[in-house]
C-alpha cells in the first residue's frame, strides 16, 4: 500500500466515523423529541454512549491525520515515498484498531489497547521522520 492510498483510506475512515455519530441524530431530531440544535458543544451530552465514543474516535482521527498526511506529502516531495510506503498500511491499521477499541468500550483493557495503537502510530511516524531526515 502506498502512502497516498493510506491517506485516502484514512479520510474514508474519518468520514465513516463521522457518519456513525452524526447520522443517528437525524431520526432523533425528527422523531425522538430532540431539536437539531441540541448538539451544541456547551451542552451536557445526552447522546447514547456509542455515539459519544464514536465522536471521540472521530476527533482522535482528525487530530492525528495532519501529521500522517504531512509526512506522506513531504516524503513524496523529497522523492522518498518508499520510506512511507513501507509503513503506511501499518499506520492505517493501527489507526483503525485505535478507533475500534474506542468504539467498543471504555473498559481499562480497551483503553490500554487504544493507547497501544496510538503509540504505535506515533512511533512509526517518528521513524518515518527520522528516515526522511537522515
């Protein structure tokens, strides 16, 4: 898998996570007695637990995406795409693993799993940066 394909799949994953918590809000607003404006950031969150976890998983993706996309683009501009390509699939899989752990549960084992997947991504991105610098 190339770094560019991994970036595109990462975007697809972010969009799927967005839909997993945004789409259920439409019937809630239409038929569930909630207003469309009920989801402001300043309000107490009344969403079902899965939707709260899905939004958290989505936000985790968004905060890390620019770093991954940045190293993919920089590697390409430097003519060193193979450095990213060798780890792109593993970074994407670690991201999906982190998100799935987030979606499944907040039990300590899943929080530890989530942290492990996150640290794996950070480590791989650091390794790519090191490889691009040397």
